[in-house]
């Protein structure tokens, strides 16, 4: 049983890297827009939070 297992083990690792390599190629060009989108999302979140804080502070000032 050991003899057939030895050839099967190298075949599995050879096939395994080939599968992720295919998605990795399209992911590399997509990484730039992804980081760009995440940066925009981060900026939007900060902008919304700051807007909420400013509105909250304005309400407090008006209440006083």
C-alpha cells in the first residue's frame, strides 16, 4: 500500500498550488481597486461619523 501512496502524495500538492494560482492571477490586478474601495469606505465611515458628531454637538449647543 505504501508504493501507490508515494506517487499519489506528490500529485496532490502539485494540483493544490495550481488551483489557487488561477484565482491569484485575477486577484493581483483586483487588489489595487480593492484597497482603493476599502480606503473610500473607510473615508466614508469617518465622514459619516464626523457628520453625526457635528450634528449631535450642534443639537447640544442649540439645546443650551
